[in-house]
């Protein structure tokens, strides 16, 4: 394992402050020098090559049930202990489960995500987007994150899940706090941040409990009722599975969309040639959204745990060792995507991994694509003179979900 570190360089620090603005040079360096790299601080193998990440996503020997996530060197560290508690909760969701449990959960939850159900959201998403644009139009300026990328996905979720629109600010704060240790080194969290994580998790659980109890008393046509009533051959979601599934739907349903809509808008403004192509040929928008997903990769990495010894790229991943699948690095692999750091809306189709692959392919992928296909052309049509109001932007201090803090524009 030491040899791997030596080939990359002893100064390698993953997910430190220097990577926040632009992680891709580090990913490129790893992929070229040591694409299956043992990183001792995280106690995990780091995969950065497309072929390896793609194969790992489909390898059932690499488990989504994460077990004890604490590296041996970090036993007793408070940040890791907090993360263990969070995983105990989310392990009840389909995201962190393996077959046959994953198969059962996905069959139940997918009943609420049929193509017909997603397509029925089109008019609602368009109306919500138009309402947000109506609110900012008189001012001639807006913050794309605050005024669009954060409120729209939560408003869509409010419509789907049946929670009040006015709750979205609280939900956003709780979700941001909840996911802190998932995208940072948990041992680096401050006492104040650990308290926020605990409070956010507790608030989310309590909120979802009340939401479920309300729909049990008064069923409606929202998604929570569909999940609560979903059944397959007499089977239903347990309370723990139901609560965990709803919490993860709230988190995954808006955090990744906030990333795509915010960073995607920045890329459209930075690449006027690609913007012009899509505006000239609206049939390009589905391809454009997929290219933005590849380029941005909102969910930058996911973890797996080896159930047995697995050989990857000539290295032996021992049973119970963790593997970090860096989707963002795989999506910039020149062996799969020629000239991968170039944004190209006419790039020939080639399966990107921003939404996963295999049995854990993102259940909400059609909804994510639909929002992008509606929002981006509407934004550019409503504000044809859209311009960046700054040449300086910062990213949220979370390496798993890549989000801008703010994106001021004028129009």
C-alpha cells in the first residue's frame, strides 16, 4: 500500500481546502498515476478510472451496506462516531442496501416513480419555474442559487411529497447539516458542526414522522401516501424503511438538483458557444442536460464495502475494506470521453456515471433530467441578456455534493 502512495506523491491530500475550487486536477493526477489508490486517512481504496468505477458499480461483491464505516485508525474519533449513527439510520433505505432487500425496497418505492407519474409533473415544474422567474424579473438581477437552484427542487418535492412550501427553508437547513459528514473528513468537523449534524438528523426524523402520521390520518394523492401504501405481494415498507426512504428522497431530490441547476447555469454562461447551439436547436436540450450532468457530476463519489477479496486494476481489495468510487473522475476519463474537460452538447452518447449504473441507478433520474430540460431553456428564454455579475464564486464545503454558495447574475 505504501508503494501506491509513493507513486502518486507523499504530499497527496484528498478532499482538503485546495481541492474545493477545482478537484479535477487531483482526480486527473490520481487516475494517471495510481487509479486504484489506497488512501490511509480515509481507510479506503480510491477509484478514478471509468472502467474500474463502472465495473465496481455493477459488482455485487462490493456492498452498498456500509457496516462499520470507521477506519481502524479513527476508532473513538467523535466525527466518525457521529457518522456511524447516521449510517445506522440510512441503512434502512434502498440506497444503502443489497439484494434481496434492495430488490424488495426498489420494487416498492419505484411504484411512486413511474414514467407516467414523472411526466405528470411537467406542467407543475414549468409553473414553479415561471413563478420564481416572475418574482425576480422586476429587479434585473438574481442569485441563481438562492432564487432558483435551491427553491425549485424543494418546491417540486413539496408538490410530490405533500409538505407545505413554507417548510422548505427549514428542510434545506436540516438537510445541509445532516450531510456534512458525508462529504467531509468526519474527524475534521468542529464541535459546533457535529452538534448541527445531530440536530439536523433529529429534526428530519421528527418532521418525517409527523408527515407520515398526517397522511395516515388523511390519505391524499401525494408521494408519501403512495409510499406508505405501496405493497408488493402483501409486503409493505416498515416504519424505519419508510422514514429513511422519505428522508433520502428529500435530500437526494434537491441537493443534487441544486448542484446541477446552479453549476449548470454557470457553465452555460461560461460557454456561450454551447448555449447558442442549444438555443438554435431545442432538440439538443436532453443531450445538453446529460453533458452538464457528466461535466458537473453533482454527487462526486459514493462508497462501497468489499464482501470478499476483490481484484481491481491489479490491486487486491480485501474483504471489509472500503472503496471510494469517484464518479466525477470517471466522468472526466479520456479513455471514455475524448477531450473530457471540454463541454460539448453534441458529444456522441456515451454512458456517464453521474446518476450511477447497475441496480443502484438513480431512481429519480427521469425527474432530474426533466427539471433540467425545463429550467435551462426557460431561463435563457426569459432572460436573453443573462450575464454573470461576478468572476468570483465559491463552493460549499462538501466534497460529495458539489454546490456553489452563490451565483449572482444580471439580465
